[in-house]
C-alpha cells in the first residue's frame, strides 16, 4: 500500500540553507513572499559557507582605490576565457552592496583606521578581500545570516528533508518531493517558484574540504527535471589542503591565511622551492593561482619529489615565532596541541577537492531555463569559467542568492495558485515509500568506491585512459544501484539515504567525467596529461542535458562582453 505523503505549500521553496539559500530567503521574504527554507541538515549549519575560513573578494575601495570593473577583469582572466560575462559582471558589480548589507547586519568585517580592511589574494591586481578574521569568516557569515533569517517574517524552516526530485506540471517546476529523514515519510512541497541552492559536488572526491551533503544534489535535480548544466569538467582543487601530520579539530584548508600573511614556502622532498619551474616565481609572496599550484604539486609528486604522504612541504620555519603569534595568536597553541611547531617543522599539504566552477545554466536573473526554477550560489555554473578567482565564492553566494530571491518573488506575484497535482507526483511518492527490495546492496561501500574512482581517475590530473576507466565504473555502479531504493524506509534509514545520495552522485559524476573526456585540452582546473596545451578550438562552454535516458554533451559559444547589458 502506498504511504500517503505529508503535504505543504509555499510561494518560494529554497533547497539548501547555506549563504546563498539564506540570502535568497531574506530577499524573497522582504518582498512579501512566503518562503520555505528546506535542508537535509540543520538550517544554516550545513553546506560550504559555515566551513569557509578566509576572505571575500569585493571591490569596496575602502583601503585601496578600486572599482568593480577591475574585479570583473580579474575574474574573467582567472576564468581562462570561459566565464559568462553577464554573471561575472553581476557578481563583481553587486558584491559591494551585499558586503555593506552584511556589515549593517553585524557580521563584523575586520577594520583598520575606521574602514573595512582589504587583503591581497592570488589573482587579484590589488588588495580587495574582506574578512572577519582569517579563520572565522564563514562561521561569522553563517551566524549573521541565520540571525537575519530568524528575524525576517515569512520564512519557515524545515530541516531533515532530503529532496528527491523536482515536481513538474505541464513543463513547469511546481515544487519538490522529499524524504523526511526522521520518519521516512514522503513530503510533497508545492511552490510557485523553486530555488536550488545546494552548493557543489566535492563529496564526490575522497579528499574534500566541504560538508558531507555536498554531493551534487542540485545538479542532479536540475538535470532530471530538464534543465541544462554547464562547465561540469571544471572542479577546483585547493592546492594546500592539510595532509600530515594528523590534524584534529581544524579545517584542512586552514593554511591559506598563513600563506596570505606570512608567505609560507612550498618545498619538494629535496626541500627546494619549485613553483618557478611551472611558470610562477613567488619570491616569498603568495601569488600562484589554485589551478597552477595544484598542478605543480602533483607534478612534483609524479616526478618522485613528493613528501612521504604524497604531497609537498609547506614551511614557515623562516618566520620568527613572534611574527607567527602576532598573526595567529591562539591558533599556534591549537597547532601545538596537534604536535605541530611551525618554527621547527614543515607540514605536508596536497590538493583537495574544494569548489566546482560548473553547475546549472542560468541567465542574469538566476532563471534556470525551466519556468519556475532558479539557482543560486555554487549551484550556478558559468560565472567562474575554467577557474574561480580566490575569494569569489562567498561573494557569489550573496549576490546570486539575493538576485534569485528577488526573481523568484517577482514570479510569485504573477503566478496563480494551481492545486492540481504534479505530473510526476504519484511516481515519486511511490519511489520514496517503496518497500525494501530483496537484493541488498552495501550502499556505504558504494559511496566509498565512487569517491575513490573520482579521486584517482577524475582528479586534478586526467587523461583518456583514466577518464574512460572512470566512466565504465560509474556506468557499472549505476546499473548495480537499480531503480528501487534500498532499505525499509523507516526513520533515519541510512541505506535509503545512501541510495538516494548515490542516485544523484553517480549521475553528476558521469556528467563531470563525460565533460572532462570530451574537452581535449588543458585549461584552468582541467589538466589533461595527454593534451597539455590550451587550444583555441576549445574556447567554448560545454552544456550537458538529460536526453532519452542518458546524458548528452554539446558545445556552446561563450557569451561575449557585448552581450552584457550596461
């Protein structure tokens, strides 16, 4: 017997409650829309934002003369010719307004001499990155937005909801179907507008810096609903993710602010600096971009000059202890608790999956190509092209969240209520509440197998053989997974939760792998060992669609700056 679902309805449904989702909720509710902010985690405490430690890029001009157009130019340069100018322009031009709004809401941006402090970061032509402090920016941003959400009328919050698929009626998105984790019951959410703000896909990789719910859910939801994805091959690896010795209770990407302030040296196993051998002579400064640094470290390891755990050394032994303490105070003591004395030893670092440049194809209003569907934050593809400029991630979350909230609320005002069921509603209810199949799979082991496959074969260094091997593994695992969810569907049924996760993860992993295999060049975060040069023939975006039960990859010309409205 089919389990009848719990039903609810709202004006705007927002899937995901990181910075982009919360900002979208605030903006939509301020226009009078009823908002449901849904997340599988605690509201405002999952996703990538709460884990971010460092800086936010924005052309405030508070400390050094600046203009959004300089930021825009740097963003396009970092994107290696593939950025969507309309999205990059929006990010850079509207970023200052969002930073000032966050300041008014009490985030506590660091200040010096009465103005907001701005720091230098790789890829920028001048200091323009704001921060709260170098290890607490993300938590402070999340706390500020949570507080603002709680004070904003019209926002309802629902945690423990795993969104399974979007609801469609006559080609329009009209909400979503979800699994309530606590009870195992299906939930039908009717909405006039839906915003995907689920973040990226770094959970696909064994070594990653994000939350465990960043498995590309939003991309899979959009694909199956009929929206397009763009630039899926471009996964950004943070080059100096902590590797060894063991570090407990501290973020693996914490070393970036140390390098920002103190110029830590990257060394190979011969204790020699090496970035100059890959075209970037840092000369005591932190100027190498993330794609170039990841490549340099991995090539040193490949050449037999890696550290014992397979990375590079990061050394601050040239920095006086007083300078370390002045810059980072109690953090030095936390490192000492982990047995790390930076004055006497280097640490080992290696690339770690950190961010995704690709995502859902949208216009400048965050409309995703299907009526009723919008996207925000890292779920959006196109703004960053082949490589994201340092500091743009939280700016993107603010700006795209704000724009998506406004656009969704505007759609609500011109949309009539329709109580008719969605075309796919009954099928989704039956799938979510399906009885346990006879064939039992070890879904947790399958997740680990997929992560190992992506790490080894679709990582920062790729070639034809690796990518084809990964594709074969993904197709085999997809066939093994089947169409019936594992588990008995009771409360917090991890087999069912993992099955639904794998359904999304395998689809998104295939999209990344197909796009990487098709792009026979090296550009930005895509390093093809068998095609080491950048090719003008590949100065284009790749678009992925779900057609006839499989994925289709097509090329599309990159929008030009002349397409961007003033």
